[in-house]
């Protein structure tokens, strides 16, 4: 495959000709990276089994890891879902477009590669004007796992996609940085009460305000219905270690010990407590708002990887609202590098 082409598209006024070019690539069975409000996705025609297989090959993604299908509106659900529960319909009406993926019973026309052979399919309507226009013109579903090498921090800009997948995909639609920065929440609405399979850009609290009780689950048979739950995800090359703001002395000692061992140490902090300590060789300070942390977390991890640090110390956040999704990503990054 030749060098990946990049086209810049305005978020405010998506160029119809550029969008139509991307639609042509998808109809031809090609791969197109596209922006969403959460992260950049790697798109292929969801009903083209050969194109879907190319997504797995480009990412190095395990074949038992299902894909999310992006659609233009609630009306498109019937193309992929055999049935929709009342709570699923209620949530779709309330939160689509938005960072919520709903898991339904699949139709038989959906390729096994999309669902990892399961009887369920994950659907969402992304809240991004460029990709909504792409979906409307495409007139179908587009699979969209994160547009990165499988297991690494998700891409929040076209540059991140290019760094990971140049030469492996056909096209990148560059519409600037994403606004949320962590993936969608995945909710299984084939069971009652519905079950959160992956926490993301929509909080448990907001979902429960709409439909009442939802549950967490550790059941493998349910977790395998969602990406981001079982395989290596969100992890940089460096080892990731989490610290709470109260661990000021431990944080300081860890930096000193690693420097004494000639290790390159990176850190990501948000609070004044840890920001005031003699810092690591490569230090990223983010604003304390959880929205800013979520939007910039993957970018910071990628930047420290670029500096080839050996270890990254990351300050924990309060685990409520969007903070639950941030801590989910950080724990998985630390788990796979511990």
C-alpha cells in the first residue's frame, strides 16, 4: 500500500467533495480513519467482510475482539439489530449522537468478523459533524475501532493515526483533535437491568438518570461482547505507575530512585501538590478539570513514549463521572506494563 493520504476537512463546514472521496474509498473496500468526539476511528464498510478483515490486519487486532458499528441515526439500527429493547430505544433517543455504544441482538447479515462470532452487535451514532456527514453519504454502517496499533494509547488527532498506521490504511480524514478523548461507554441492553461492559465518555450516573439501575459486570461471557475489556489496551511502551496526590513522598522517592538508576522518568500530574515536586526528566502538567485530563491523557502518554522514557508516573483522579473512564484506561495501561 502506498503512503496514506490525508485530507483536511473543516468541522464547521465539511467539504462535500472530500467527504464523497472518502465514501468512494469505503465503497471500494478501503480503510478510512475518521474523527469522532471520543477518539479517531478506523473505518471500513461494516457489511463487507473482506474490508472488515483489513481493519484487523492494519491494527494487529485479535480476531476475537468485536468492533463497534457507527451509523448515521437511530433509523439505521434496523440494518444491523434484530431487536431493540425499550430501554435501548430510550437511551438511543436521549444520548445519540454521543459517546454511548449500545449492544443489541444482531441480524444475520452482519459479518462474523464484526461481532467476533457473537450473537450481538455494538452500535453507536458519533457526535461529530464530519463523520455524521460521512455516514449519511455512505448510507450504511462503518466499523470504527480506534485508529491505532492494537494495545497502544488511542489516537486523539490525525497525527497520532499517521504515526501508527501510515502505509497500512488508505485515507485519514483530519478534522483536528477530538473533544472527549476517551472511547464511548458500551452498554449491553440485551439484558435487564442493562450492563456496562466498558465505561467511557458517558457516565453511569447519567445513564441511570435516564433509565434507572444499570450494573457493572465481571462475567467474561458478557465482557467479550465489547472491545477494550479483555485484551491489552491503552498502554504505552513505558511502564505506567499510578499515584494519588496524597502519595507525595512516595512520588518524590520513586523519581529519585529511578534517576539514580539512570532511568528516564516521565510523569503526568494535575494537582498543585504533585506539580510542585522536583519533577521527572519529562513532565506533563495537565489542567485539573477532568474534561481536560480525559481530552489530553492519550496525547500525553504518546508524547512521553516519543521521549523514550522507561517509566511514566501518572496522578490518579477521583473516580466519578468521566473520572471513572480515565481511571479505567489508566489501570489497564498500568496492568499491561507493570
